[in-house]
C-alpha cells in the first residue's frame, strides 16, 4: 500500500540511522536543537532579550512549531504510538515544545526549553560510538553494583554529620549561624565536603576543634565512594577483557589461549 510504504520510509528516516537519509535527518535535527537552545540562553541575557524581544519571540515560535510538527510526525509513523509517547525520548520530545505553549499563560515557563539539550544524546545513535557505548555500559553496571554500598556509606556519613552538627548547635549557642539544628546540619555538610562557603563560622575553641576534625575527615570521606566504584569498575573491566578478544572484540568461544574467531593469541593475564 502506498500509505504504508510512505510511513515505513519516514520511519526509517526519522527513527533509524542505518540509511543515508536517516543520518542526514538526525544531523540536521541536532544542529536545529543546538541553535534553539543557544537562542533560549541568549534571550535570558538582559542586553539581548530586552533589546530584541520580538525577534526572540518569533524565532522561538518558529522552533516550537517545527519541533511540534516533528513530534506529531513521530507519533504518526511510530509502530506503537503509545509506547513512543510514554518512552523516555517521547517525554523529552514533548517537554521540548510544551513550555512555549505554557508561556502564553505563564511568561517565565519558556526558559524550560533548555531541556531540548537532552535530545542531543541522539548523537550516540548517529555516530554509532559502539566503543564508548560499551564503556558507558560497563560504568553503569559498576555504579549499579556499588549503589548499595554507597547508600550505606552515605547513611553513615549523614548520621555522623547530624550528631556533630547537633553538638555544634549546643556548643555554639548564641552564634547566629548556628541558630537551629538544620542550619548546623547545612554547615556540617559544607564542612565535610570541604566546600567551605564561610557563611557560617564557629566562634568557640571547642567548635573550631570539631570543625577541624570534620574538615580532615572530609578528605577520607570523599575518597571512599571513589574507591568503591573503582573496585567494581575494575572487576567489570576484568570480566570484559577475559570474555572478549582484544583484536576482533568478539566473545571468546573457548578456554584456550587463542581466539576461536580470529586466531589472536590471548594473554593469560589482563593488562590495565
């Protein structure tokens, strides 16, 4: 059927990157997205936004109408429209146009259009950065495996901060910065993370001693999550190297010291 063939053709161009037309479409789309984000950012600058309000207004509506048409076309050609609409990219595509329509009633909402920049992640589909995608998957797997340990560690650190912050609230009684326990907890977080804004400062000698202890502890505290993730990441990398050939990057099919796919000699020890 002509209509069915037309939808399939559009689907291969808009959703796929295997064809030349699909790659060109995504590259053009990425540049349009990038320009639209730059326009929104530029409009937020008083020296430009207040000087050329009508110009930015018309440009933004041009981009909004263009992205709206693209969004509706995606729904029309999608194999499962409902699945696309409620998918991650479908939600991002929707959020990239709806703020401008909200701006008709709520003027400040159109600045939410910077969410379009998330759509630039489509670049991974265009360039087919297989190597970087795989490394990203390894990192994501390591983070997932580390999540429980990090959660337990953060809980411990938060308890540590709450206890010392409460103690500081008692010690620094009368100090305007430590006017409440929440304010003391805020100070504790800033101190332990070694950010040191300096908006709240202890005045007593005992308070300064506790603050010094928390500052020194902060260096060790910051290093622990890094070590946890690094350990899991090293484990995942070792598994990857042991299961894939370094030359053809395909799974090793035997337990010998050579690849059954390309004949590459495999080292018994993994190098890092």
